[in-house]
């Protein structure tokens, strides 16, 4: 049994948690380097005289105490426990703990979006949906707009072109993201089963007059509207390369109820808990992921395409360049068992990398000359600097300068405040 527990970085909290986890056992693995570790070790020996503290990194004690208080270093230490089949880890709360950070969700359409949302909910994240200017701690968000289907070129090319300062103030580089992908064969088979339904998509009328086989052929490679399945999933492939993004495959996450493997599902969830600093047991979280009562649920299993593809579909699919199957790890069908992506272990073991630049430390111009004000983003808020303001450089401005400006948590509210102030002043002057 695996479990992960986070406690305040204090001697008493650690000792109490370790003593409770030990039960009748007396073996704990921990490094005695650092002030907190030294304090905890001395207190444990005094409180439990027969305790055995194993300092070797290869020790197999049932309880592991990690006393590293730096979030990044703690993550590395946690990931060293990834392959332990049974362990209880006690670790300190840091600024990397899940509820002090946000989480972004990205998904290819028909790749298991509902599973990803249920996973985030099982971890404890509340639904934040469309991302505000400052992503909320303890909430999951879409990267932009009101769905998780954000193609990488749209976000990194189109949005960068439109957003102030190339969208550099966006929380994405400094925030964990989960990206779910799926075997493209099953994606296109699922598309052909759903996209034609009235009200399901705005383009349903392009497909609703066709049989399933005709829809499948069109969706595999359509020169006029939909493009090919390679085009559609290819727009998401770049997410696999970002250090702040953890790729998660449908095949790993779906579990036995979707034709997957319980052990594979547990390994994936455990690896995510270690990287996101989520407490609990993988088995408890796994029980909540496959939720048929979810409003976004549609019955899905691994290998659904096998019953749907006829000879014409296979011929058309194989005529496409197969580089997209390779990059997602589905180039070759395994000899037995569920078709798991060949890159699953690579992504499961990849340590996260986040930008360390505090973009809030530099003022960003969001909108110029709005009713006689420049709208700036600084220190996590938006400020309305009136023309002729005596402190043009906010980084050097005294504290009283900020009391002279209107501010808000989002630009729309700030613009409303500017309008209200101008209307109030106008009414006073014309009274």
C-alpha cells in the first residue's frame, strides 16, 4: 500500500506523523542532514528508544520521512520513491503543495477529458474552468477560453500575437499542467460515433447525413473542413515537450473499467501525486476517476477502433504519414495486453520543470490610453495609471503612489472603476 502525507515543517508535526505511521514497526528511512531532519531524528530516538533510522537511499523501511523544505528538491526526493510498491511517506508542506498552486488541464478532443477532470477533482482541486488573469490556488483551469481543447499553435502563436507582451505574464510556465492524449485510432473512432449528433458540435450538419463508415472515412482524412486525424492530434503534440506539462494517456488512466490495467493506473496516479504534492492513497483516488455519472462521460474503452475499422478505413488511415502515431507512442501494436503508449514510462518518470521568473515583479502595459489611463499589470493586480502621473516607474514608486491609483484583480473590473470614477467626477462638476 502506498500513501503520501504532508505535515507542517515542524519537529512536533513530523514526529507525531512518523510515530503514528510506524505502528508496531520501528523502522523509518530518512536522511539526517539539515536542521529539521536532525531535530526530528533526535526527538524520535528520545521518544521511541528502539527505533531504527535507516539513512541509506536503498533502504526499504515501510515509512520514509523526507525533511527537505525546498519544493523543487522535495519533488526530486519524492520521485525517488516512485517504484516502491508499498510505502508511507511523510513530507513537509512547501510552496509546491497542491493547494497552494493552480493546475491547468489540456486535452485532445475525445481523448478522455472527463477522466482528466475527475482525476483533478479526486486530487482535491476545485473547478476553476476559464482561467482568470491570475490562476487560483487549489483550482484547475483551462489554459484559455471555456474548454480544455487548447491546441499548442493556437496558444503559442495566435494568442502570443494578440496578448500584451507576447503573453509572457500567463501563469502557464510557472504552473503544473496535465495533458491527456489517446491512441489516435480510438480518437477518430470516437469522433465518428459522436460528432454528428445534433447539438453535440456546431459542425454536426457536415456529418449527420452519413453512415458511421462514411463518417469514419471522412474524419480520417477530409480535405475540405476537418483535415486529417493526423492534423487534429498533431496540433497538440507540442504539449509533450514542455517541462511544466505532464502527459497522461487515456490508456493508463482509464483503469480496468475501460479495458486498462489497475496496476498501471495506480502507478500513474502515484507518480502524479509525487509531482503535484497531493496527499492520500492512489487506490482511493483511482476509485473516483471512472465516473459514469459525470456530465461529460461517454462510454469509452481501450481499443474501441478494432470493432469499427473496416478495410477501407485501415487503407485510408495507413496512407497518412505515421509520424503522429510515433510521437504519441502508438507506432506498434504490442503482442498482447492493452495497447499502452510506448512513451508512458518516459512521461511518468519525467521531473517537472517550471519557470522561476516572477513576471509580477515587472509592470506590464495591458491597455494604452483607456479614458486617459494606462492599464498596467503589476504585483498580481491591475492598475489604472492616469496620464501625467508623477510616478511613471512603478518599480521605484513609493508606497503612497499605489494608494493614488485605482486597482482591481482583473482588467474588466478596473475599466469599470475608471468609467465610474469619470462619471462621478463629471456629475460633480456639472451639478
